[in-house]
C-alpha cells in the first residue's frame, strides 16, 4: 500500500506470525543425535536443554561446539561435570558440525507453505526422526573434527 509520509498502512489481512526453536546436538563420529523443541531461544530454555542432554548422556564426557550467543554463556548455566562447551569465534557457523544438518533440514522445507505452525512442527518432526545416524555422520563428520577426536582419545 502507498500512504502519506509517516502514516503506517493498515491492511485488511494481518498475518499471524509464530515461531519455535529446535535445539540440537550431534556426535560427528557416530551420527548420534539429540534434539529438543522450545518456544524461545534464550537463557531460560538453554539450561533446560543442557540438563536434558546431560542426563541422557551422563555416562560420557561430552564436548559441545557452539557459537558465542549470549544465552550460551548465561550466568545461570549449570554445566554438568561431563559436559564442556567449546565456543566458536564470532561469525563462523561453518565450523559448527550441526549447521550442515540444519542447512539440509531447511533445504527439505524450502518452498513449503504450511497452513499453521503445528503443521510445520509436524513436518519438521518427521524430517528429524527420519534422519539416520549414517546421514548425520555424512553431513557432520568432517575430517578435521574426526581427526581431533582421534587425537584426543590417544
């Protein structure tokens, strides 16, 4: 719509917007995966994700590669003794193994038009649940990460 200067256009249809977030961790050497859905991406939800992850994988020492988001470094975070964060330099998503997985998932949703947010959640759930460890390994098992894991084990 075209309006006079400083006058906000009012349309007959107001699009309803909604969102949700899927937090995830992948194991680049095996393709193992862990996901949780949240309504927000913030310092309240991230500790809940870490707690769920830490409980599920309490028998292993886990390194989690992540960006430097403020919610990843919130003072409220209570890191389990067997979970250690590795923070990536700013603006370097190409170094995070899970980013290739998210790119692949988004590619599967490209040009889809969902009638509501619940339908999008259902489709995303189908895509994520259909991912095999082999597929995740092929997307996230980069040579430099696997070599670092091998040298850390020796």
